[in-house]
C-alpha cells in the first residue's frame, strides 16, 4: 500500500512539475512577445505624433520644406515594417499609413501653388488623419495590454486549478493510506495542509507567500514546483508595474511616476514644513537637431542627456522624462540657492558633453520653482517652472532660471 501511495505521489509530482514548466514557458513567451509588441506600438505612437506635430511650423515654408516633411513619414513606415506588427487590425493601420504618406506627398508637391489659408487647411487635414492613425494605434496598445492581462489571469487560474487538483488527489491518497501507513500519514498530510494554506494565501493575492518544501520527496517536489510558479507570477506582476512607470527610451521614470511622486512629496513637505523644488529641463533646438541628424540621432541624444541628469542629481532627487525632449526633477528639502546649484550642475554637465559623432553640441534650458514659496499646489508649481523655462530660452538658452526675474539665477549665455 505504501509503495502504491509513493508511486501515485511520484506520478503526481511529475505531472505537476511538467505543468509548471509549461506554465513557465508560456509566461516567458507572453513577456517576450506581447511586451515587445506593446513596446513597438508605443514607439510607433511616438513617431507618428512627432511627425504630426512637425507640419504646423511649415505653413509659411517652401515646397522643399513641405516635401521633406512628407518624406519623413517614410521612417515611420520603416519602423512599422521593422517591428513585424501583424494581424488584421495592423493591416488597416499599415494601409492608413501608406494612404497618409501618399496623400501628404501629393499635397506637398502642390505647396508653392497653395495660398497660406489653403496650406493651413492641408495641415489641418494632415493632423486630423494623423490623429485618427494615432488613435487607432492607441487602441491597439490598449488591446494588447488587455490581452496580456487576460492571458496572465487565465494562466494564474489554470495554475491554481492544477494545484487544487493535485492537492485533492493527495488528500484522497492520504485518507486511504491512513490505516496501512500511519508513519506515511504523518509525513504527507501535514505538509499537504501547509501547502493548501499557502495556496489559499497565494490565490487571495499574497504573491510573497511560499509553499513549504517538506514531507516525502514527491510532496517536496510539489512545493518546489508551486513556488517556482508563484515566483514567476510575482515577477511578471512586478515587471508590468515597473514598465507602467518607466520610459522605454531613457529608462527614467515616466510622467505618470513623476506626478505620483510629486503628490507624495507635497504631502510630506506639508507635514515636515521643509520646502522642495522642481526643475523642468528642455533640450535646446531639439527639433532642428532631429531634422538635421534624424530621429535615431535624436533618441541617442535623449538617452545621453537622461544618463547625465541621473548622474548629476542627488540620491534623494527624483529625475523623470516629462515628455518629448523635456525632463523634470523633484528636489526634496531644497531652498532657492540649493535648487539653482542643482540646476547649474546638470546644465553645465550637459553642456560639457562631447558632441556625438561630430554633431552639434547638446545644451539644456532649465526652469525651477519652489514649494510652497512659489505655489502651494501642483499646477501652480508647474506653471511657474514652465514660465521660468521659457524665460531661460528668451535669455539665450543654455541657462537656468529658478528665481523671479532670472537676473540673479540665469547662467552665462552661450552660442547654443
């Protein structure tokens, strides 16, 4: 009887281990394939939005400028093709992109014959059609996220079902074997009860809980398999949370993480009565940099500047990518002087960067504001920091302005 009991449990452990490995393979496929698809769609979304925003400034430009702007859409099509995005909905996106590319080139070819009002109408139409494509891509990102969440939930449910089936079988075996093997009972039932309690905690959402690895060899293997599956689910949950708060290009926290952090810092500052500051940084002439050297060179510049910001801020500071070529920093426990010192340290570090492949040097303009001296609410703080950023640009760029007028807090002008 004991031998039969051991054989059944061994088979059960083997089946569960095999199922656990299959779940692990499926999880790895989800993370690598679906996450890559979401990342590709986000890159496409950013490129599409950047191209759309490039039309408005050329309303008074020549046919050559309009043609160059229309031809830049080719890089977006290349990005689309390179990422191998497939499916019926992505075919519609591709057809829409090709149609928009053709239409914009045709309008650009007529540019010199169009009056300014007609050009504005063309640009409005381009922006509208581009917005429709961007909305469609956004829908694809949301759909991919929902599909990933649904599949992960299904995977967790299937894993839980497998565990409960294994536990039920093990309980039956323990009851049948009670009379014939009391010693086996003591070594099997108690570990299974512990395993059941662990599975209930994990099913309730406690992904840090672990099943005990105890009892007979087969039960210990069952606990190890369960723990591997739980760790995989916890890692996927942690990774998804991290990606939701991280900018893919620079690796810095994104705008969402920045807003969450500044709300918490505002509450902490109100309790401790210690001020804090924010800095908003903008790359100087970044559109011209992109137009001259291409979007890949622009991405390299953003990555280099973000790494410089990360290195030059303090350990307690919170740098983030605010959007486009803008970055932001939360500086806890800072006064005006300290905030200006921090801004200048970052600005001079960026200005000192050697040019990438003999390209134009990179510089940043910075605006800063202090809580609660400049404003006691989030929107007011951002508004003042933005106004000072524009003041820094008006003064000649490659400057930091954290005071009221900027006269005593602007850096020395440069040729950037």
